[in-house]
């Protein structure tokens, strides 16, 4: 018996010894959940950070509504409000795509590299939000 641990997930692992299938030999998915959870901490942290960033963007819209007296459900008002509102909407539109790509690349490729790219994306979105919220002359 070997002391080498199997990989966290093996998609082409044969069934355990002694398991008989009437359909002939088959392949199964075998996983070590604890190892996968340890490795997914980076992806989870980037996900939580992304959710907090979305909350920050939403709070900025709330503050802008109060500052420029734009009551919900109105989405038009002074240009300053509209820029903040549009920046938040733009970031929210792409968030589901970001989360999907983050986790898919993390599970099937490299979790560390995916987490790093996720952090860079979130920083880029924050810079985008601040830049879009500024007046066109201030950019």
C-alpha cells in the first residue's frame, strides 16, 4: 500500500476494489472534501471581498440619492448622481460573470492564480468606479 495521498479530485479514478457494476467497468469521481476546502479559501476570500465591494458601490448610490435628492425609483437626476448610479449598475452587471469565471478557473485550473486575477479584477473595478463617478473634466 502506498503512502502517497490521491489528488484532491480525480475524474478518471476507477471504482474502489470489490465494487461490481452490472454495466461493466466505469469511472467515478473521487474527492477529498477537506483538501478541496483548504485550497478554496483564496477563492472564497475573493468572493467575499467582491460581495463587500458590491455593497460599497450600492452604499455610494444611497449616499448620492440623499445628497442630490433623488428618490427611488427615479434613476435620473443631476449628472453627478447619474454617474455614480451608472458606475454601480455597470459593476453589478458584470459581477455574476466574474464570480462564475473565478470559480470555474479556480476549480479546473489554478486556484492561486485565479484568486490573484480576481483580486486584480476587483481593484480594477474599484478604480473604474471612482473614475466613472468623477466628472468628465476630472478624468
